[in-house]
C-alpha cells in the first residue's frame, strides 16, 4: 500500500515537472515569435490593421493572421514578415488604404489651441499648450491618423512623405546567366551573382555579407551580360540602411508609446481621486451662494 502510494506520488511529481517545463518552453517560443514580429512592425499604434495596436497585431500574426494589414509598413513590412515567417507575400489589403507614407500637418491659421489632439497622439509627436498654436514634429509623426477625429475644427491634414531615391530598386533588365565570372574576381570573396539574384530579400543580403562589398566595379567589367552589379549593390545597401533606421525608429516609438500610456494612466488616477473635505466644503458653499 505504501509502495503504491509512493509510486503514484513520484509519477505525479514527474508529470508536474514535465508540464511546468513544457509550459515555460512553449511560452518562451511564443514570446520570441511575437517579439521578432514586433521588430518588423513600424510601431505606429495606428490600429488601421483592425487591432488595437502593434503588439495585438503581432500576436495575431503569430497565430496565423494575414501579414498584409499594415498600411504604414507597406510592401517592405509585408516582405520582411514573409521572409521571417516563411509565408508568401501578398499586396497590401486594399481595404486599408494605399500604404503611401504620410505625416500630419496642422494648418496654423485654423488651429484654435484646444489641445484635444495632444493626448490622442500615441507617440507624443504634437506639441502645444491651451490657446496656443500646436505643431507636429515631423520626424516623430507616424501618420497614424489618430489625431484627426478629436480636432473640432478639422485643421489637421495628412501629407505624403517624399521617399528617398536611395530606396529605389535596381533597373537592371539583362538576365543573369549564372556563369560565376563575377565570383572569381571579387576581392572580398563575396558572391555577386547571388547578391544580385536575391537583391529583394534584405535578410538574404545580410547573410551574404552585402555590406562587405567595397563597390570596386570588378564584377561589372567581368559580367558578360553587362549587368550594373555595383549600382544594384549600392541601392541594396541603401535599402538595408533604411531598414535599420526604421527598426531604430520603431524601437524609439515603442518607448514613447509606453511613456505616453503611463502618463495618461497617472493622469487618470489623479483625476479619479476623491475630493478632500476642504474641497467638498468649498464646492458646497459655492453652490449655496449661487
């Protein structure tokens, strides 16, 4: 009897340990997936995707939701998510807009200084004070559109952001014949042929060490198809640098969003505190004297 009880206890203990270990392991994997997806999202917190913010959308993507519902991220974010998750790419959901980057602009002659747009901005990109002119910090604005509905005089417009030419794609039309001549002449031991063929995949370009290219031009002179390889690599480097800047900006935006929400929460707690006795007496006296 005692032996049987001991055996059952040991079995129960082992099962408990296994369940706890499995739970922790699966939890880490899920969090890792969401974290990786979050790094590819622009952190605008605009809710245009149909979810209340970037993290809820990242969690939904990890559970299988479509990756083409982020207008601020556009095609670049869709491609990055496809590469990360091994899913096929698809155009931006046309019901969500055109994906063209925009920022807010306040019409100075119409702004009444109501401050209603300030708390609406999730990244604190609008500055101003009551009865004073408000302004948008262009470099901080994510174009989320959340400042538009609160404005009582409709003095906020969204304007298109001019994209840098460095983010353009290569215009090479000549076919690569996979001869490998460019590989033989590269002084850095790179594979120009593979870099050219995978120029649309930034993750693959990173793996192939694109940034080690010194743009010497030897691959151009050796190419029998006369492909402008060096030019293509220069453009690709620009896209890599732009993505890194986007990631850095997204991280900074995430910090500002957390600070913004924390400040609103503290303000809400302060405003919801009960009145002290002196305040109550003063209010009653004021109402009595009316």
